[in-house]
C-alpha cells in the first residue's frame, strides 16, 4: 500500500511487499536528480510512447479506486499490434513505467494498480507523487460509503518501452 506523506514523498511496497520510497515528480524519475535522464531514468533502453489517464472516486473517498481508473483510462483505448515486431522479445520484454499523481494523504494499494496491466513488466517502484485533486462533490451519501463530500481524483502516466 502506498501512503502519500508530507512534502511530496510517497512510501509504498514494491513486489514482495518490500517497502520502497518514491520522490516527488520533478519532470522525470528519481534518476533525473542524479543526472541520468532519458529512457535509462525509467529503467528502459527505448521509450516507445507515453499514455495518460484520469480516474476519480466521487463516493467513498477511495484513492485506490481512482488510481486504478486512471491507469485503465490511460491504456483502455490503445491497440499495439506491432509490439512483437518492435520490442525485442515482444510482450514478455515490454516494460511499463507507472506514475500516479494522487492527493496528499492518499492511500493506494499498488497490488491493485499492478493488476490493471495485462502484460509487460512493471518497472519498480511504481512512482506515486502528490498530484491529482481532492475536490468537493457537493454531497455525502453514507449509503455509498461516503465519510464526507470529498471527490478523489488521480492521474496516471504509463510509459511503454523496452
């Protein structure tokens, strides 16, 4: 589970439940701060394209649901029939770098985010940073799980490469 902390830091589990940290987005991944840019900063040799999406949970204040919807939105209208031809090793060698912007204090279950992607290897860690939006829906409906009238909005960037 990823929990957004103060000052833009996010802490969460990678594969196997190990704890890892992701820094706030600064125009690139953590490697950008050390001078390593481009595809290598994302754990790739070649970036093919970047998909973006937005997701929200209007009732229930569930940041995981909003993050999953953002990731689905990023990939749901794409067909990539040429992956086998352009990625050495095809779908098995395809890499995905996932970045999610979520409101500060949001808790995101990264296992559920990983489950969105039917193929490809997710580059660890999934980067979660302060972003998205915590808006007001104008109504709280307890029967729908609302604790208040917060409307949780997350954004996702999915970089595809090898």
